[in-house]
């Protein structure tokens, strides 16, 4: 009787233990530990993303961008430093005297006044008119701002182009002693100084 009860209890115990166990072949396989961890603690894609290493393609892209930026900067500097085209006022009138020419230099024509001085062999006045024509070309090329009371040295200081600045300073050094000096100007000296002035005027006009 005791043995029978013991066996009955063992069978009941076994059934209770195996009641929730599925012995079928369709049991879902256990997921790897890595997948279980990912399901339990999903990583934010934005936070958990690791940036790829700096590749040669990335370097080439950065270098290309730098070169483009440098090229744009060079173009800007060239445009900024380029000399503006000459702007000659419309409706210019012929100056009748040297004073009228100096008072209205940007707006006057000087050809007739120059020819009158040459015809009368007034070399000093002719040289001054040639120099005023040089100043006109500098005004029209936006190299200087004209004011009658400015000195030639002040005009030299306004020039930004190094080559023109040097040439104009040399021209002033030749012109000033002749114009402001007391000595009479001979035709040979007029030709020498006038050629210096005219050559610089042509250089400024044609760039």
C-alpha cells in the first residue's frame, strides 16, 4: 500500500513538472545573446553611430573646396585692384586761358590752348599745358582726385599703382624745376621734358 501511494505521488509530481514543457519539434530556437541584448537595450541610431575614418576621398573633397575658395579670393582681389576705365566728361569746352584750364581741368579741352602756345614759341606755357593733359588722363582713369590747390607731391601720394607712382614722381622731379624755375625754357629742353610727360600719358591711357 505504501509503495503504491509512493508511485502515485511520483507520477503526479512528474506531470506537474512537465505540464508546461513543449516537446514538439517546432520549438523556436533560442536567440543569440547579442540579439537579446539589442532587443532589451536598443541603441539610438543617432547617438550610437560611429563616424567612418577620414578617407582619401574626404581629403580630396576638402582640398578641392580650399582650391575653389582660393581661386575666388584671387579673382576678387584682381577685380578690386583693376583700374577702372577712363571716364571722360561729355560736353567739355575749350579753355581760353591757363587759369580757366586749371580751374576746370576735368571739363576742359586743351588742344587749342596748347597749339596757341606752340605757335607763339611759349615753351613754358606749352609744357604746363602738356602736364595738365597728363593730370587729365590720371583724373579720367580714377588715379587722382583733382583740386587746383593740391601739390604734385600730393598727387604722387594718391597713386596706388606702384609703377605709375614711380614714373609720375620722376616726371614731377623733371617738370617742377622747369616750371617753377626762373630760367627761360628753350625748345630743346621743352622737347626733352615734354616727351617724358607725353610717354607717361600714353602709358596711362593704354594701360
